[in-house]
């Protein structure tokens, strides 16, 4: 399953859209970790996971209502650098999950929007 989600960042030198490939193995792992969060009464469990690719938003594409954000390849060298990621971390809570990462070779940190567990139901 491919999920396309927006990226949130306070800096303008970061990617804008993440494309995440969630195979059955990753989905099972996320569901397992969510159960452990509930069992341990924890806020979240985090693990290193680089299952995403970062892109720029395609602001010129026609968007349908409730459609995932449109994205495009980086158009220049600066955008290519902005889409390079490092320290990708998967954050799993009792109700969902998201990723955080850094723009490579910088201190710019960003997060994806949250994906709810029912979106990867077994």
C-alpha cells in the first residue's frame, strides 16, 4: 500500500510530501507496536525506519477533494538537497503513526501527518 502524506516543518528548506510504502510486514510491525503502547500505557514507541521518500508538493496540479497531496520530483539542486533525509524515525502511538526525519546535513527537522491505524487495517 502506498500512502502519500503532507510534511510539516517550520522551515522552507524541507520537503513537502512523503510517499510511504507500507507492505504487510511493516503494517504488522506497526500494529504490534501500537498494541505494546497500549499494553505498557506509554505515549509512543519509536524505531528507526526509512520506508519513505520525500518530495516537493506540486502546487500546480489539480487537486480533487479529499485526494492525497500531489507531489513532484525536485526541480533543482536546492530542492534535491531539501529532499534528502537522515535519521528517519517511525513514531507509533495507540491510535496511529507518523515519521520524523532531518534534512540531510542540517538541523532542519520535519514530521509527516499522522496516519491512523484503521487506514492499514488487517
